[in-house]
C-alpha cells in the first residue's frame, strides 16, 4: 500500500480519485496469532501499531466486533490535554501529548491534530490557586501551562458571558497552549492503516464470544469468525471490560460502566478558537468548534450505570444550560445530533494498564472520560507491557492491585465512587 | 426519562432521584480485615442486565430506595425502601400522630401497588 503524499494526492486527482487503493486489508483470520488484541478502538489499534513498530512483534491481530471506531473512539469530544498532576499520570499524559504532536507524520495519515489551546475557566481566586498549584506541578514534568487573568481571557475568548449579571462570573483561566483536539475517526483509521502496513491483521465484524483456558492461560478465543489461538491476549474494550473479564472466567473489577453523552450543533462560522472547559459545583461542560463549524460539546455522565449507547433527556438539558450560561450567544443554536458511549469508569478515575491473574492476558481499561487523549501513550505502554511481560515504571502503579496497596490515583479526590470521576 | 415508582411518592421522573450505586454490596463490620473492606469498596460485578442498586429520592421523600433495574434496557422490575424497617418506623410515627398504619403498603416486599394510599399516609408536616 502506497504512502500518502502531496504527489499521491496530485496523481490521484488526475485520475478522478478513482484509483486509490483501500487503506487497509480485510484479511481472513489465521488460525494462530502471537498476540490477539480484543477491541478495535483507538487503544487496541494503537497497541497493535506499537507492538509491530517498537517491538517488532509479528503475527498480531486486532479483533473488533463491529466496525473500527464504532465504540467510544468515534463518540468522544476529541479533547487532548496533559494537565494531570499525580505521579504516573502526568508523565503518561505528557508522553501522550508528545506522541500526538508527531502523530500525523508517524502514521503518514493526517489526524488533524490542532493545538488550539485548552482553556479551563476560573471563577474565583481560590480556584485559581488550586490550578496554579496543579499547573506548576505539570511544569516539573515539562508540560506547558499558563494562567490568564480576566483581561487576557476577554481578549482571547470574547464571546463568554462577562456581563454584570452573568450566572457564573469569570475570574480568569488556566491554560495549556499545547492542548487541543484531533479528528477521532482519522486517529482510528490512521492507526489501523499504519498497523496494517506493518502486517497486523485487522479483523472487523469479529466478536469474541468465549475463551478456552488451560489453567491460568488463555489458549484460544472463540469469535464469530472462528477460533483463534493466541500466544498472548490483550483486552482494550473500554466499557465492555467487565463483560470480557467474566467471559474469561474471572470475578469482579474496580470498574463500572456508565454512559456519557456528547452533542454537535448546526454548523456556524468560526466562533470559538479554543477548547473551553467549564466546571462549577455540579455543572460541567466542554466546548470546541469542529472544522465543519459545528459546536461539539459534552458534560457529565447520565449518573446511573448503563450499558446502553443512548443518552437521556435530563442530561441534555443540564449540559445545554451549562453551555448557554457560558456562551449565551449559543442559546438559539440548534442541536444536530447527540449520542452516548459506554465508559469504563474506574474506582479512582485513573486507568489500568497491567498484567492480570491469567499469565498471558493483559488489561487496558479504566479510561473514564479521558481516553481519547490517552490513546497514543496507552498503545505505547500497553505494547511495551505485552512485549516485555513487565510494566514500564511510568505505569507500574496503574494495576488492579493498587487499592490493596493503598495507592489511589485520584486526580479529583472524589473517592471510590466511579460516577464521580471524570 | 426513567420512571421510578417510589413507594412513598408514586411514579416520578428519575431526575428527581440521585443514583447511589451497586445495592448488592454489604459493607463489612468496621473492624473487619482489609481484604473485606477492599472488596466492598473497590470491586464491582458491573452486571450487564438486571442489577440491584440504590437511588435516593432527593427531590421527593428523601428516602433511599432499592431498585432492580436492567442496565442495558433500563427497565425497572422492582422498587422497595432500602431501609427494611421503614414501615415499622413510620407506623410508630403515625400512631404517635394518631394516624393509621403504613406497613401494609410499604415494607420489605417489593412495592408496585398501593403506593397512592401509601403516599397519602406519609406524615404531612403541613397538617401538624
Ligand atoms: C461522549 C464521550 C466523550 C468523550 N470525550 C473525550 C474527550 O474529549 N477527551 C478524551 O480524552 N476522551 C474522551 N472520551 C473517552 C474516550 O473516547 C475513551 O476513553 C476511549 O475512546 C476508549 O478507548 P477506545 O477508543 O479503545 O474504546 P472503544 O472505541 O470503545 O473501543 C473498544 C472496542 O471494543 C469492541 N469490543 C467490545 N466487546 C468486544 C468483543 N466481545 N469482541 C470484539 N470486540 C469487542 C467495541 O466494539 C469497541 O469498538 C469520551 C467518551 C465519550 C463516550
Ligand atoms: Zn419518594
């Protein structure tokens, strides 16, 4: 499969764009793979890519029950940032941001990564102090961060409600200039194509329905496209983790599945040049404008546990209220679509990239609302774990056993209630 | 909207309630060993299907309820007070106030009927 380049665009333009080859193969399943990754979302695809690229592993398959990017990969609001504070998290997310910065070149696929700044709105001096601490700690890991006073915020984002009777009066902002967004589908397709070029078999419409175990090993996977023998198995199935976990004959996990909605409005002329995020008390929203002009936004979970990929109306109201209280100019904009994804909410809001009680099974889960930005590093460290059968020091505490050891990686300080993490 | 038939208030929108969490968890004794507390605090079955869960009727009677709900279809199959003895407690309150009985309509059994009469029996501060 040919590389994409300015020349290939020109050449295919001359032939009416009818000569493009397919972006990745559609292979028949082999009987045996050295590594089988379950889940063709961003994390599964990135893992396969880095296994092949960084660790020169061969005979890798990614099995996906639907189509690539049909899960949370294609449902998120595409915010990328690395403003995490706790050890482990901050190195991880900063590494991820660095991978994002070179991702289009690395994958030879334009993921439309746009570092348009991530702006967290501040409403009082106390909040500013808390963020000053957090953003200074980020700097110790080499991340960028800025604090904006009200005058700067007004200049940068003129459409917020600065009026005297604003529902949530503004004070300033905490900003990460290198944050921004990317095109989610392109990330899935880019990783799929790049992995495929390195020989990875991507098996779509291939649902894992069971496992054959020999003691503490998985010998093979039953799928809707036949049985696959596997040397090693990795789970990267986001909100479906507990389902797969019990399918493999194991018990409980520090994870609950909740649903999160997102929304897109009718297209508007350029209005918001940043990713803007707002949180006061129970209200939360984050807004950006897509390249097609739609306002892309989201808020909190629907609050009750759910495996349904559809949202409920009260949360539509809540999020719309939050958005219009920050941007009153959007109050008459029409919603075009809204949808929901099933989130793997963990007990402390942080992820798991770890070994499991089964000797050849590895787990990647617990991404809460934040797994889009994590995708490159998630694949990078998960591949490293699978290839070397030991965790990298950056993720050594991101295992299932951390609570037992008293290590709780809780950025929000919300306690062991999955729905309260973000 | 999910409709929850509160045994005290009748059928109400779920927006009136706050979701608690997994209702099948039994918290161990305070001095139980670490392993029991670890499991109760951190491990979840995360059922895809009918699960027992707690809801708090924050904008209603403020009672905690035990609800059996399907986490895929969101269908509710039973609702009952989380506090098994709530009927007895309310009865004694009603007797003190010279009222009737409550436990006949609200008790430890799943409540799907009789809630209208139940709600009319809830002590009403405004009358006192
Ligand atoms: C509404 C919404 C907004 C979000 N916004 C953001 C954001 O702004 N920024 C951010 O960083 N993160 C965000 N996230 C989180 C992010 O989208 C997820 O954490 C991330 O996509 C999860 O990883 P994934 O892409 O691998 O998951 P998925 O795309 O869900 O991939 C898992 C795949 O596993 C497959 N699968 C499941 N069971 C089986 C089986 N038995 N056999 C085979 N395949 C199976 C599924 O079909 C699915 O494709 C958001 C999520 C949602 C839902
Ligand atoms: Zn009630």
